[in-house]
């Protein structure tokens, strides 16, 4: 039985009624096969799965896509009902931020939040860290499942679990892609037909760089060469090779586990993707 609750009191009481291990999958809704793979993985890890659906205003900066972010709750619930989900929590903003967004206590994960996506999206990781902390407090999960699609987010959550002493196991789920390689994302639907046709070249580029790195062909201009070869329609925010574990910049690429991360805009759509490179 899937219980859909939208209040903190109802969530707490449904949560208390669950026995055994609980796995949690936080989402912003507009579910696709990527989200559903997380739900499946969660079900394998625990006796009960709790999913949250909340477009978190705190993680958007002015001028970003908060207002147009797709909200498809009825469809999302219909999709989830085919999975072994015990609770779906669908709060609204007034409930999670009753004193207003600005007045809310913030959880800050200092250095990680300023890197990569944090450079152009100043509120992003603070907003995520804050809402994830609240959701962890409310859901009290034993396991939390996040997607590798949002690699930096995964490391931010890992750090906050450690620093705030949450007794939660973090599971990172592999990226689910369209047949042509484009990482699934709720934002893909913003793409025009011609942008959609170009979008897979982002992952193709990451794979090509990954191949060169794995063959030991690192050179100083490697990333720049590929960046320049992208179709003109892409506006690159970043394309960087970092330590897979810490996200630190690398003194000597080619050693240890690395992650190649990219963010770019195509028209008005921001796309992110990454691949792990094992040396
Ligand atoms: P979102 O609704 O975009 O906040 O995503 C909710 C969760 O689903 C996050 O942990 C994401 O990393 C994960 N996710 C989103 N897209 C994908 C994908 N294509 N493959 C795997 N996980 C994903």
C-alpha cells in the first residue's frame, strides 16, 4: 500500500508504522526512468521505500527555472504506484519553510559547494544540503539513494552525512541514459528538436576523453581540444577532470580515480553529465 502524505505529522506517523530497514529517494518529481531506477535500487536495499517529491525553491537562484520546472504530481504518483513504495511525501513550500526561505536555518558544506556547479549557481548546494538535512530528519532513513548523474551533489550529501553524524548509508546509483546516450533529466524536455539532436554530443565527448585518458593519452590541451570541437550551440560552463573522491583539482592527471564533469547550456537548457575514469 502506497501512502501519499503531504504533512509533517502524517509523514511522521506513517514512518513510525514502518518496521525494518527504510530506504529514501528524494526527488523533485517529473519522474523518469532514472528516478525509477533509484526506487528499484532502494527496494533492493531495504524493507520499505520512502520517496519525496518537492521542487525545492531554496536551491534555485533568481533567474533560474524554478517557475517553469515541470510539476507532474498525478503522473508521478501513477508511475510510483507500480513500484514497492510505502510512503510518498509531497510537502509544499509553506510546510518546509514556514518562516520564509530567507529566514530559514541553512546547512552549509563549505568548500565543495563553491566548486563546479556552485560557481554559477550560488544557492544550489546550500539549498540542497538544507532540504536534504530536513528530509533526513523527517524520514529517518537507514539508506539514502542518490543518482551519480548529480555527482557533486552526491559528494555534498556524503559530506553532510559524515559531518552531521547521520546514521545513513549513501548509495549512488548509475546514470540512466536515453538510447543515444543523453543522460535522462527532467530538464531535457526544455530542449527544442534541433537542440535535442545535438545534446548527445555532450556524452559522446565525455566518452572520447575517457577513452584517451584510459589509454594513457593525457596531454595538457586534451580538454580544451574537445571543448573546441563541440557544436557552437553549446555554451560550456565547465569541463573538468577532478579527483573522484574529493573533487579536488589534480596535480598529475592519470593517477587514482578521477571524474570528468561537464556542465553546459544548450539554448535555455542547462545540461550536466559526468564519467568516472579509473586509471
Ligand atoms: P531530481 O528530481 O532531478 O532532483 O533527481 C532526483 C534524484 O534522481 C537525484 O539523486 C538524481 O541524481 C537522480 N537522477 C536524476 N536523473 C538521473 C539519471 N538520468 N540517472 C540516474 N539518476 C538520476
